[in-house]
C-alpha cells in the first residue's frame, strides 16, 4: 500500500504522529519496575517517526530497542534518528505489520505501542502481542478513551473511525480479562493535544493549494475541531500492564 505524499506533508517535522510529549512518555514509563541498568529487550510497535523509540533507548541505556512500522518511510525516519543519536549498536528499525510481528515468543521485557493499537483493535492487539512478552514483562499501549459521558458530536465522530472507544473502567476490565495484571494509566494531557494540533494545522495550511489533498485535509481539520469543541470528552490514555 502506498501512502500519498500529502499525508507525509501533513505530518512533516512533527515529533509524533499523535498527541504526546517526552514528559508524558516518561511519566508512563515510570510505572514499570524494570532496572535501567539491565540489558533489556524492548519493542516499539508502529513507531512512526521514532521519537518514542529513541526516548526508550535513552531511558533504558543498556537495552536493545527494536521499532517497526508498516511503512518504509517511517522505518527510514527511525533509521535516520538512530544514526543522528549514535544508537546503531542497540536500536534497530524494521518494516513490519503489527498483525504479524516477526519476533519469537517471550522475547521482550517491555512492549510499547503509542496511538496505534486501534489499527488492529485494543482487545485483539493485547491478546496477540502477549506472546511477545517474557513472563512478568510489561505492555504499554495508548488508546482513545472516553473521559466522561461524551457529547453526541464526539460519539458520532468516533463511531465512524474506531468502534472500541470506551471508558477507562471498561478498558481496565478488558485488560484483566485478557490475563494481564493492570498496573496504572496515564491520560495524555490537553497541552499535548494542543501542541500536536497546532503543528498539524501549520502543515495543513501549506497543503491548501493541493486539490488531491482536499478530502484528507478536511478530515484532519474535522478531527482537530471536534477535539477542540470536546476537550473533556476523550483522550489517548496510556495503559500499563504486566503479563502474569
Ligand atoms: C497514529 S500513528 C502513531 C505513530 C507513533 N507511535 C506515534 O505515536 O507518533 C500510527 C502508526 O501506525 C503505522 N501503521 C499503520 N498500520 C500499521 C500496521 N498494520 N502495522 C504497523 N504499523 C502500522 C502508521 O504508519 C503510523 O506510523
């Protein structure tokens, strides 16, 4: 599958392809009881431009970190970051599908997936990726979650995009039902969304003359406006859990 060029243009120079920040990711990682001096194996699923992959590598300084994405463009982005940060001895980039990750069972101490599990589905992703974790290994995923009873606009918007948007309480039950120990959750804060949307908007303005991008640009604008009108309704929420 080829991604149109305007897609890359819309996300150009953004740190992430989702709302987030170094501060938020570090708050999330703080919940795992792993020794930073150990030589751990870490996987970043659907790494996008690789910012969190590198952050994980910098935080767990002795660990091997592998990141993959479905698209060559993002694999190349991560490779560039690996070179820039001098991490080629322990960070690796692959092109791979999250529906069939080509790794052995029980290979990882930590599996991380930011803003992408909706592609396979929350329950399916957690069920299928569990095999990748060592016993007691940690899984961290973020997923779109209702923070309160949402407006009909929010409901309608997400209904067309992702059927597994749910409350924190229900997500935690699903995690437990899939045989994980639930550890904690972290809500991606409004400021992360604000910065992300401001960056996106700047890029969209530069695409205004591209007729082929019109539908795509309108969809992203709708995503931004829906969020701005309903900031208290939903967010990405990181869930930290452990394989038991
Ligand atoms: C919203 S972005 C999140 C990227 C990154 N984790 C972040 O937070 O910036 C979703 C990512 O999933 C990737 N993707 C889409 N389908 C995929 C698949 N089947 N397997 C692996 N990656 C996929 C996209 O290329 C994109 O990089």
